[in-house]
C-alpha cells in the first residue's frame, strides 16, 4: 500500500482551492507519491518550460500525463506536447469561455449525454444513452465538428468547475467520473453508427484527457457482448479492467451499490425525478453555492477582455465514453487503455 506523503506544490503553477490528496492510497496519485515520482514531476515541468510551454504545468495535470504513461517522462512529454498542439489547432482556450450549444436539446432526442449528481464516492455521475444515435439525423441538427468541439469544451468544464466542486464537498481530491453507458437499443443495425462516433470521441479522450475514468458501467449490454468483453479484457491493463462493469438488463442492484437511489434517474432504477427532466437539470455540487466557484478559465477570460458580457454556460453536455469503450468495441485492433 502506498504511504502518505506531502504533495510538493509549485508556487508558480499550483493555485488549488480544493483538496489535493487522493481519496484512497494509490501509488502515483497526489498525496501518495514516492520521492522519485515527485522528482519526475519537476523534471517533466522543466523539460516543458525549456520548450516554451507556460500553461497547464500544474502538478496535478502533469501527474495525470505521467500516470497515463507509467511515469515514463519522455512518453508523458510527447503526450503533453501533442495535446497542446491539438488545443492550439482548434483554438480551445479561446473557445471554452464563450462556447454555446443551442442544439443541445434537439441532440438529446437522439443522444442524451449528461452529468447528474454524484456517486457514493462523491464523483460526478455521467450518463450516456447510445441506443438512439442516428448520425444522419444528428448531422441535420449540427455538424461533426461542433459535436467534437462540444465534447472538448465539456471535458474542460469537467476539470473546472465540476471536479473541484465535488472535491470540496467530499473533502478529498476527485479527478474522475462514474460513467453509465446505456446500450439499450444498440443492435446490429445501429452498431456501425454508434461505433463510428464513439471511436472519434474515445480517441479524443485517450489522447488529450488521460486519467479521467473512475468507474464505467455498461448497462443493458446486448446478447454476446459479454463473450467479446471476456476476450478483450485480457488485452487491457488490469487497473483499467477493474474499473469496467459489463451488466445486462438486471443491472440495477449493482449500479445502486455505487450510485445512491436519490441521485440516480428513475429510468435507471433510482428515485430521482428532476423538474424538467434529469438529462437537462445539470444538478450536482457544481450548482450548489456552498461548493461551487467560478472556473478559472472564466475569471481569466473576464480579466483579459474586461467586459461585462455574460459568459454562457454550456449546460449538461458531456464527454463520451473513455478509451476503454473503444477497446471493448474494437476486437481486431485494441487501442491502449487511457485510464
């Protein structure tokens, strides 16, 4: 078991207003680092500074990239540099503060994806329902580019303000989500379309947002999926496999062991019935005054522009499944796990 250690913070980059110790002892996580791992964080930061990088060099971010590459500094640096290039190419830093997605409600008719309260560990619960995906109809409402941009923006809003608010409320550092993917209705006829989009979304997750998977529940898994999963999990990192639970139609008991009934929408066996519907409610600690704080990207943008214009909130649109889902769908060429 990892021994508790004091996280060495960098005065220039580490401006945290939430707990910075992981909830349970885990090697390589904040509050449980070895001296060598602490040194690797400093080494990675110095290497990136030497190449002119100045943003996202805080300790927790660098740790996520290091964990994703098993603390191989060279590989973590390569991943970070590629991520920053992608961010620059799509102008993500400029897009996040002013992004709006007015087509959200129409899109939810085909592909509901939303945050809804927290699990028993205090993490945001993220729900996706893939059975209604119809890319032909969806592309009449929006574009593939806007869908992926929205996905990226919501990853940013997961990092701030959602996870910090959950960390404040729980009293420990929370960096991951509890994801529920409902596969009901994903038959052979829809599988190609579902896989096409999830593959794109998962690639974004794997390459640019590592270490965000806490638990993943695949519910209403179709007949035969369990057999495929039995083969695929042999190719994955054991740590990732432990996070993934493949369940059929009788998923409620196991799901309720992780998500309180009052936080789980009624359609999934819980008791929550938000006014206006759970998918559009965006309820969670990030909406509770005691725990919520303005995201740093909002403050920075406001300071830079010095305007009084309203910064729009993107609502409940959220990232698609983590890389492990692509691994579960791609039998012939499994991708490396991002979790």
